[in-house]
């Protein structure tokens, strides 16, 4: 296209203005150097739900009753359809993909003939990673703590099953190291461990739990990202675990972001929530929205209840406000439209995703 003299003069004036703006430090957004880009770290927590309520096992009064109850537990795992729920959870996460996420109850269910080898029937981690990939998201596990592994337990006259409970931190792999780098993983089990007695002589249920952490560096700014699932069935053990974790994270050179299922509500000032509040952590939901709402727990065992029964908050994104500030927070999986095609909730918990602004060092 041929420029007229007047149009040439106008283009020249425009270029002069742009150069002048650059000279006084104003630049178009695309010219902002990467080191000055906004440091927003998106994190999430999601309790995936192991698929059934285990508590009936603890009160079985005979080996025969234990087999019957274990069979019902596994039938409910099948009924609650984790492959379909994994798709629903992946869809929710894809709407605002977290850079890192802490997952709880990342179950591995294995089955096989009594006395024979076991093989995975539901590996929640593999199923979720595959579902995320189908939504165009690339994640990998970067830290895993194995909480408890049950003994192989008959669920019928021919079949046995085993459950391994894990908490896992996953991180995106489709971002360059200059944008996001995850390193220095650590995983631990708590010293405080619940032991549940059984009415069956010689049988008890030991329930170890733990935590994991990694260093997350976003455009040169680092935080320590930790994930946990505190004891659900015993307040004393849960509070001991909370104090143990708070002490383990004390003294971190980087500010700590702690996510997970604490099994402790915000008014639990003498319990786990209060322990972390006293240690200087703030609650991303409260910072963004105030203390009301944000419920994350309460759906029924089979996940088919309507309306939603989410009525309390025990899943959190907490952080030390040393150059870290929550700028957004959202609950995931609490709406009817979030359910699976067979109308199951994605989990008995809702997830939480938060965007954290990391100040320049």
C-alpha cells in the first residue's frame, strides 16, 4: 500500500510519541520485561474422596461380619465411579489451572483372588492425571506421602482388596522453568498416629497420616508449598499432628503456603485451625471474601444427595503473609452443574483454588 505524504507524517508523529513514552518509562504491555511481570501463583486443594465410608469396618464383631462389611465398602467404591468423578474434577481445575495443587485421599485400590497377586482396580492418581491431560493440562506428581496401606482383606468368598491412602502434590509441566520451577520435595509421616481398636480379638486399625512439601519458584520468587490431611476420627491426635506440622514448617527461609484437609473449622481456636492461625498463617478465603461461606465438606457417602449438603469449611489454602497475599479464592465442585453425567458430586468435599500475589524480593 502506498502512503501519502500526510499519512507518512502522521506515522512519523506516532512513532515519535511511542519513542517518547519509552524514554520516560512507559511501555506497551507486551514490552514489559519478564522479570517485571506480575507474580501470581495459582494453587489448589482437593480431597478426592476415597469412594466409601470406612467406619463400618471398625465396629465389625466377627471375621465374617468384617468380610461382609468390606464387601459393601468396595461395592460403594465402584458405585461412586471415580473415573467419572476424575473427569468432573479435571474439568473444574481446567477452568483456572493451578500451578501446583495438593490432593488428599488419592486412593489406590487393588483387588485379586484370595491368596493371589493383587492388581490396581482404581488408581486415583493415574485416572486424574489422564483426565487432566484430556483437558489439555500436563501435570506430574512432585511429592507423595503414603499414609496407610491396609492388609489385603477379603471382600467376598473369592476376592480380596487392599487400599493405599496417599496425599499428592502435583505441578504443571507445560510451563518453562523461568516461569515455574518445583524442587526439593520432602515427605513425612506424623509421629502422632491413631490406632482404632476392634471388637475382633487381635485386630486393630492403625491410621498413619503425613505431609509433603516442595519449593515452588515463580519468576525468581520462592515459597514452600505444603500439603496435608489431618486425622478425622480423633481430636487429640489431630491437634498433635497440627502442632507437629506447624513446628516442622517453622523457620522456613521462604514463606509457607499450606493446603489441605485440616478436619478443623475456623472457630476451632484450640485445635488445628487455631494452631496455624497462632503460627502466623492467614486464610486465603477469609482474606478475599471474609469469614462467611466457602463451605467445603458434607456430601453423603454415595454422592447422590440433592440438594448439596456442604455446610462447613475444613479445606484450606493458608499462607504466611511474608510477601504473599491472596487476591482471589474460589470453591470448586459445589454446584449442581459440576456433577457427573450420572449426577454424582465430584467428591464429598469441594475444592479450593486461590491466586496468590508474590511480592518482588
